[in-house]
């Protein structure tokens, strides 16, 4: 299984569509076994094509800070489950999700500069 995290300086980026890069963790037996870095897509996250790129890499879950409905819909259509409301160190967030202590906040941004 692979999970992706919109990233900036080894932290979850506050907003999916403006992240510096994506960190993709490969998970095996509930542990991180590999880490890849994927450059951020150009333009708005929901129109950038990043959902297809992540899906093609085998990503099935995206752990994110905030994002709009458009991005959530595009990711879900690509077969990627979206978990919003994440923040902090990438490895810690991934481990908390693996331990079952992170669930989707369901908070949706309605503006490009949203940082709820």
C-alpha cells in the first residue's frame, strides 16, 4: 500500500494545492518501508493532474491538511481515499494514521487561501 502526504519542509503542508512536494510512503505490515518524493504539480491541485499521477504510482490514501471539494472529488474519482485535518511531521502523521488515531476531519476549504 502507498500513502501520499502534501509536504513542505518535512511537514504536512496546510493546503494540498500549494504544497512544495508530495511524500509517498510505501507501507508493508503496518510499517513504512520506503519513501519517495514527488515534485508538486503546477497549478491548482484539482486541475493539475496530480491525482492521476498519484494513482498511477499506486497511492490509495492521501493524508492532507486542507483542500477544497474539487480536489477531494478528483482524488476520490482516481480511487484515492482522502483524510483531511492532518498536521505536523510527516512520519509522525503517517504512523498515527497507521495506528488508527487519525480520521478525516471533513473540513472543506472554499477559497484558495483557506487555512482552517
